[in-house]
């Protein structure tokens, strides 16, 4: 079945109610090998945050698994910048929602993952770090090559080792989730108390950020309707 955002917007509320209680299954093709596969779709309520749609595809053919989060296209009024000082191995189990528009920054490693590089994910901090390592080190297209890339290969290997150390709790870093759409979340394990290791900043988007999110056009349309 073809699923588009337009169709989603037109779904009556009763279908949302249905989705809260069951998993919708539809047929797709595996993005990796092209074999017929099924995608499970579920509406999930994230405590202290909001509801998101999680789509999971498992391929019986090649074993490929994806888990994608859709925030329903809605953009919050303010952007969010979440900063966590990772100080303890238990931080790895924190739930984390990285929306499609969220950048991931680790200043200590001089690392920044731009928006859209990894898609939307609902995972844990450990899951995100493993996805980053997978994307940067394992799947990197520049890894196999001639001697001119040796230096790069070495740097990538070092990066992978540092990620492993963070996961093992041997390297303390700051993890920053910067989402101009405000749709990302990191679990506060002290809730409802404040988290001493985490800061959450709300900010007004710049014109460029609105442009990147395609919001400047939408605003024009909205104002026209009001007149
Ligand atoms: Zn497959």
C-alpha cells in the first residue's frame, strides 16, 4: 500500500484511536534487497513528550531491520537544543527520540551529524551511538581505497574506538541534540525532578532554519487563508 502524508492528514480521529491500540501492517519492499517485506506501524506515546508514529520494517530475506520515527509532520513553535553530560554507563539506557530534522553533536570528538543523515529514530542513547558508528565507520563509502585514504581510514577507526569507550562509560562527553523543529527528546531519568546532567533550551528559529524546514512557504499560505 502507498502511504503518503496527505492521506495521513485526512485520517479521521477514530483511526488514530485505532492506531493507539493496534499495530497496522502494510506491504512494502525491503530497502536493502528489494524483497517483499512488511512494515509495522504503531502510534506510541512517549511519557512527558508526545505521541509519535513508529514504523518498523523487518526483512525475512536478508535480515535488514529499520525503525523509523515520524513526528507526523508537525513542527513545534520553538526549536530544542538538548545537552546531556554523559557521566555514567547507565546513561546509555536513556530513551531518546531523534527526529528527522535533528542534528547530533559531540563536541569532544569534533563530531556533528547533520539533520537527515540518520532519519528519525526512537531508541536509547546506546542505540543512537551504535547507529552513528555503523553509519560513519562501517558503512562509510570512503573506507576501502588506495593509500591516499589511509589517514582517513585510521581516523575513522579511532572514531569508532572512541564511540565504544563512550558506550562502555570510559569516556565522558557531552551529547547535544539540536532540533530546529523541536521534535526530539531525551529521557530525564530524574523526572519530574530536574536532571542535573541535562539542559533543555528552547530557541526561536532563524529564517534559514525555517527555510530548511520549508516553513517560510507554509507561513505565507497560512496568512493568505486568514485574510
Ligand atoms: Zn531484505
